[in-house]
C-alpha cells in the first residue's frame, strides 16, 4: 500500500499461458483503427494489473518461451507437443500453431511490457516453464507462479513459500495451489508430481505415459515407492512385492521411462540474470515511458487497460 512497506514477494508469469487465455477470453472485435486486434494485449495488461495488486507482488518477471518446443525434448520424445505443430513447408522447422490474430499482437505485448518496465526473461533452447522453475527454485523471497499449466505444480513448495496461482478455471476463479492442494487433487506431493505425470501421461503435452497406468494407479505406486526410480528398482527386483501386472506394464514402457523424466521435469538450473539484473522490482512508470504508454493506449485502442496497469504500479512507491 502507498505509504507503507510491502514485504517482498516475487510473481512469475507463464506469459504465453496468460496471453493465450486473454486472446480467447476477450472479444477479438476490439481492434486498433487499422483493424489489428488488440484483445490479447488488453487482456494481458488487465491480468497483470489485477494479479500484482491482489497478490501484493513487489517483483515481477514475465517468463518467456524462447523455444516453446525445445529440440532436445523432442529428440527424447518425438510426440512432445506434436499436436500443437504445423509444418509450413516440407523440411521446414516446426512452428507452433498460433492464430494469426494473436501472432500480430505478440510484438505489441513485448512493447508494452518493455515500456511498463516489466522484466521479460527467456532462455535459449528452453521453455518459460524452465525459466519459472529456475527462479522459483533459487529465489530468496516468497514466490507466486501464475499459470494454467499443471506441469508447474512440481515447483510448489510450502517450506520455501512457493505457490501456484492456477488460472485454468478463469480469472474469476483463480486457485492458490499449495502442498495441501496438490495432495488433495492428485494424492502425491508436489515433488512427486513430475514422476506422477510421467507415469500417467499427459495428452496436452503429447506424453503417452505407461499404458494401463492411470492417475489412481500412478498415485498409489508413488505413495508406496516414493519415486519413479524406486519404483523401477522394485520392478527389477524379483523379490519385491510389486505385482506381475505392474511389472509387465513398466517393462513394456521401458524405453519411454528411460527418457521421459528429463522431458517432464522442469529445468531448475538455468543461467539467468538475477532479479536485480533483470529489473524485476516493480515501480511506478514515469517520464517518457509513461507518456509513450499513454500515447499507445489511445493509438492502439487499449482502453482503460493501460490506466489500470499504471495505477497498479503507482502503488509500488
């Protein structure tokens, strides 16, 4: 609040997750005078204004997909995110299927984030999830991760005050995900979530999982054996109590289980700029940057979204 000192709290945005949600949640009839849609820009700014205010963020990083489908992950599991891919020309690199009406807005999003002084951080050959995972694992202050992606549940850590603000049910139904919530939903601890997702599979990421092992069985096995590695050790031990049926299923998926953990687990050790180097601390937007943002608000038909963002950041004095 203005006139008082806020305790430091870092907010990490899974930025693409949010601007996709904004694009589909705000009518695309909202356009600039030249006809270019600006619904994703407007929606994202409103999300940031609300989130930083409601959750008392003092630091903010918009984590960016420098590579939304890293080749090293595809080399391990070729189906990884394959359903989200379009081949433009034979022999050309895969590109993510992004609606044209959203694609044209991404440079505008980068421009307004820059003018607002919001740190944007990506990493070559890595996804935004990996940037989130690295900052969340090493920050020395409480962390809120904003995403609609369940994969990031693996970074939840009550002991280190790392939570997920889950957007899957919309901005009016945000869910604060803690250790207790993960256990309640999936019957596994956050640190077991990557192994759980490996066993169960995830169609949204093109992960086949182990045939015949669904959510309940995956949770039960991890409840008994703790980790995927321990489970596989038990499967290799003829004297263990593991059932013949589960042994057979794990054996049939041996190739997949060799590579899947590296794909599913979020990278936590990227070399990234420190929060200070990235300029993550929020502050009022002043001077030429404020003037330019206000000008673009009119020129790009951003309505009250820029004003709401500026007002939210003005509280960070």
